[in-house]
C-alpha cells in the first residue's frame, strides 16, 4: 500500500457499494447498516480506513460491559468490582479483499485501541472485547487478546470466540 492510510468516522456520502471483504455478512452490514447505526440510531460508530479516497476497511465500535466472572485473570477478578465493567466492544472489522495483507486491519485495530484509552480517561474502560470469527483469532492473539472465561469448549465450528484485551496491556503497547 503506497498511499498513506487515514482512519476517520464513516460519512453519509462515503461510497460503500464496491466494498467486499469476502464475508457476505460483514459486507452487508457495512453497505446497508453501518451508516444508519452511526448517523440515525447512534448505536455504534464505524470508522473507515481510506487511501486516495478509497475505502480499504472498516471497524465498528460501541460501548459495552462485561461481567467480572468472565475474566480469566483471578488477579483482575479480585481487584475489580462485582458490577458490570465498562469495555469498548470491537463489534466488526473488515478489510477489502484488494487491501488484505497491507496493514489496514492493524491500523483499524490500533485506532480502536486508542479509542479504548480515550474511553478509559473520559468514561471508564477496563479493556476491549471482540467476538472473533475463527479466522480472526490468529489476527487478534498477537495483540494480547485472550478468550474470555466460559467460552464453550464444544462450540459449533464457525461460532465467534469472545476475546478480551486489558486496558493495561493496551496502555503498555501504546507507550512503546
């Protein structure tokens, strides 16, 4: 990818019609629902990675919560209160097939992690949760994401795996 990648919020006039990440559910969401979820319903915010005015990928984030009991770390479970914990949910991430392998997914994920740090500082946030599709687990794991406690060992093939990354891990990575 020779052009600089810009990550910004989705605009109503962005042309999403030719975007395809190779996953029909993600493509359908991005082409038909991402705009209304952001601009009309205020359910989530979708960010796009662009280069030379072409959309290369997108990530949708929203505020969410997590039960303390779902955390794998006994140390964290002891330190945190028993009520639902604030997290940033990385709800969807897709990279156009023409841009896969070029760092677009990494740029979008990094942007989401910076948003989690902002949420921590302004509202409260203990980490990021994502529901990783089977092929996305390998993408998320090197960043430090780990499956949440209670993930069914016998989950159906193809079911998403809820994964969590602590805010302290995010802060350490950004400081480097």
